[in-house]
């Protein structure tokens, strides 16, 4: 068992994240994990990510607040959804996604994704 107390969760910087504070809850520098890692982000009012894709599947769970998600696949029209507390979303590998806090209250969101595959020979 690996326990990470919130007070000891290591912060990390994620590229293209603005007005956000990200903490690693499990995996990577927060402890051992063979297949996935879990993080939690606080998104301040007006905070957001850019619309970017990833080779990894991503799962999001809103813990507090209201989060706007934007998704785009293969240049198709953008989809936009507003998630409330305990709503969740999945982004497929290669699907572009953007997180936006359009409210005047902070948003707290959990993220789970696979570890990067080991580099080939």
C-alpha cells in the first residue's frame, strides 16, 4: 500500500496550464505505480489549459465547482460540456481537450492517466 497525504502531495508543473495548481496524488514522484498515476488540480477563476491532444487516455472527475470541457477529434467541430460536482469525462488518445473555469469560484478536478510506455530499444 502507498498512501499519499494531501499535505505531502508533490506539486508539479504541467505545460500549457494557466492559473492552476497541480498535485500528484499517486504514481511518479508521489510513489510507485506500474500502470497509471493520479493527480488533482485546482483551477482558479479564469484558469484554463490550451486545446491540446495527448497520446494517453485521460479521465477527469470534478470534485468541486463547475468545469467547462472542450473536445475536438480530427478537426471535427468542437464539443463543449459543462461538468458539475461528481461528473466525469474521458478523453481518448489523440482527442484534443481543454479545461476552462468560467466561474468566479475555484474548481477542483481529479485526473487519472496511464504512465508513459517505456522507451523502446
